[in-house]
């Protein structure tokens, strides 16, 4: 009997997590389609003029940056040409050298300064909106003539005030915010895939 009661309690926790996830998805669905579409068009224009996308984030957001960069350079679903995107989290030598010599807050901004050209787009992912190295990357991007996008959580923090365009997931639960960020990222990938697959 106690085992059955325990199972029911565990199931309730699983259901609570699903409910929280679904609530955030529904909120994004009802409030953010126009913004997601606008960002998708910005990225399409970036690729069409021969520019690239740079992405950065910490922890799980670093993994999301790498995930999305791979979708652009490989493909998402449809056959289309490879699109230039770089996750600034993948070069361990660069990151550790920059962190050691200049401080961890500069690990992305130094790379943006080195790798970006005018017209590129820099995407910063931060579940708190407060990641200082992501903030510095977007500030550097703006000084280099790049457009800036924030995929953020909580209230958007300082980064929302810097980014040209932001989508804020209004939750302080890091896992749920990351789930929304990758969903938004996949929608952007689909918009981009659709455009370039139809124009090849």
C-alpha cells in the first residue's frame, strides 16, 4: 500500500512539471509569435547577405547555443545549403586562455571582437538575463555593428535592455526556461529551413 501511495505522489510531481511546461508553452504561443517571426526574418536576412550568426551562453545555455549552431550549419529538417553559425562556447583553448588572461566576463566578448563583422547577428542565451559574459558579448557586438538578440528568462535582466530584440520567458525555473529557449530555437530553425529550402 505504501508503495502505491509513493508512486501516486511521484506521479503528481511529474504532472506538476508537465503542467508548468505546458503553461509556459501556451503563454509563448499566445503572446510571442510576432516577435519570433520578426527574429526569424532578421536571421534570414543575415544569412542572405552572406553574414553569420554567433551564439553564446553558460551551462545548459551553452549547450543550447551549440545545438542551434549545429542546426544552422547542418540542417534542421529540410534540405538546404549550410548556413554559417558559430557557438562561442566550443573552443576550449580560446575560452580558457581568455578567462585566464582577461577574466571570465570577457570569454565571449573577445571572441565577438575577433570573429564578427558588420551585419552579423549575435544571440545571447541567459536564463536569468544577468550573465555578465553574455551582456559583455552583446555590448561588444553592438560596437562592431552586429544586431543582437536575447533569449532570456526571469524579467530579462540587464541583457533585455541591451539586446535589439529579446524574447523573455517569464519564469525563474532554469530548466523550464531552457526548455522554452530550445523550443523557440527550433521554431526559428523551421522558419529558416522553410525559406532556404524553397529558394534553393
